[in-house]
C-alpha cells in the first residue's frame, strides 16, 4: 500500500515535469518561429 502511494506520487511528479518542459519548449519554438517570420517580413520590405 505504501509503495503504491509512493510510486503514484513519483509518477505524478514525472508527468508534471514532462508537461512543464513541453510547455516551455513549445513557448521557445513559438518565439523562434515568430522571429523567423519577422526576419522574412523585414527582408521583403527591403
């Protein structure tokens, strides 16, 4: 019983950390894509 509760707590924390990193990564990729679009538009204006 104690092992089950402990294991589920570890699993939950692992899932939370995975979700956190995924959210951070998507935020970074969104920023990079926005930068790329901005550079392309700037080059078109020139």
